[in-house]
C-alpha cells in the first residue's frame, strides 16, 4: 500500500511521529510492515509505503491514524492486489 501526500520541510517531525504510530499499529495487528518513506527534497511530495499480505486489512489498521493526521489532508491511497491496484482519496477526519 502506498500513501502519497504533500508536505513542507517543517513537517518532518510530524511525519516521523506518524511513521512511528503506523509502525506500532501495523506490528501490533500483525498485518505487515512499514517500509521506507520517500520524502522529496523540495518538500512537495511524500510517500509512505506499507507492505502486507492483505491490503484491505492493512488499510483497516492504518486508516484511523492516517485520517487523524493533518498531513494527510489531500492524501491519495493506492492499494495493491497483485497486479491490480485501487487508488482513492483519503478523506481526513476533521477535529471537532
């Protein structure tokens, strides 16, 4: 699974914190692993990579964390099912 998002260089500490939360949730649920994130040096495009045998289970575990992060406001999720992919916008939950 891949999550594409926009960020600014000042967001790096928040990205690192999100990565730790995602890694812990994925490991606790036993649904896969968090891969190496890709952050373009110009501070535009960021990519989170997550791997597991079941993309739907992986997404179910990570979705609440992704939706709660302000960094994911305009994020796009791509789930991989072998040779088939499904890409959609992540609808962020707004704080009340």
